[in-house]
C-alpha cells in the first residue's frame, strides 16, 4: 500500500473536487481509501491505494498517480489559479470590487483556456506526475508558485491586459454618460440629420429635407475646430451632439467604433438605413 497527500490553504472544498473521480475509480476497480485531515486553515486529503494483503505493482501505482495528477492539474488550472488571481487583484488593485475581481479572474482563465489549453494541461499534468513520483505530499499553492512559474507569469500578463481593458471600458462608459448628459440638456437645433458614410474617413450630413448641411453652418455650430487636430470621428460626434437632432439616420453604416458610440449616446434617436436613394448615392464614392 502507498499513500499520497494533497493539501491546500484555500477555502474551496478539496474533497468535492475529487468526488466524481472517486466514483470513476471505484467503477474501474481501483482500490483506494481517503482520509481528510485539517491543520488550522490547511486541509489535506490522504490517498491510500492498494490492499493491505496485497502489494501494489509499479504499474498500479503509476495508474493511480496518473489519475490523481489529472485531478490536481484541473484544480491548479481552476480553483488555485482563480484564488491567486483574486489575491493579485486585492493586493495590486484594491480599488476594484470583489465582483470585478471574480469577473476578471474568470476572464483570464477563460482566455488562457481558449489558447493552447490541451498543451498546457499535458505539460502541467506531466509536471505533477513527475513530482508525485518522487514525493508523497503535494501542497497545491506551493507547487503552483514554485513549479509552475511560467504559467504564473502567463496569468500575470493576461491579468494586466484584462485590467487595462476593464479600466478603458469604465472610462468609455463615463465618457458616454457625459455625452448623453450634454445631449439631454440641449434643445434640438434641427429635427433630423442624415449621416452618409462614403468611407471610413469621409461622411456628409443632410438635414430633414435631405439638403446638405453646409460647411459654413457646421463651423458656426461647432466653432472653428480646424486647428484642433480632431479626427473625423470627433468632428462627426461633436456635430451631432451640438445639433442634438431628434432623429439620426445612419445610411450604409458599418458597426465601426464611431457608429457604436453614436448609438450609445443617442440610443433610441438612431435608426439605420441601407436601401434608399441616399444609400445608393453613397455607393462608389
């Protein structure tokens, strides 16, 4: 008989993560016993495999270690990774809420799972199996930090990217709220504006009678912005916010960033058109 100990300092239920495997092992005729042990905040499962009256073979030990390594690998890539990510967020980004920390940790793990998951599982499982060949005890968090340094580095890199994206999204949402406020407090200067997209950097505005809003009028509305170095998206958005029309009709528009922003700011005022005379006139320009 041989015993292997798996331990953790995390709060998750260690035994429940093995329950499905217990059922499968029993069906496959693997002989084992499990004993739970607690030492303060640390929890351990002691796995004893084989029968007292019969010495286990090396092959039987190898099969059991392989099964155990697979469950340990799933724990390392799941619960242990999430706990480490939450701890990183709590220490380095304490301004984020617990809900945001949970969402970020899940997003990071999901991102890594979609990129090279099979190779990563095989690599870590081999590392766990190799460790259990030489050691009879494996503490999950310690193994994670000292034997999976490359993976920990991957987690950190992906976490920083996810946080940068979260902060950018927050900043964008605040920007949208501010623009909505500007639109709400202004009296409409025009009933309807048609936006004709000729390209990603060329557009034209028409009024409710489908007559062009001339450059002089726009400059009068916006002020002289020619020296501000604004991109065409900024000019278009500034014009629409300043005009604050009751209806905005976007012709032949693709779901570009500026179109999404217009939709987020003006919401129900926006409609899309893809097959009218104005739409057809934009083709080929």
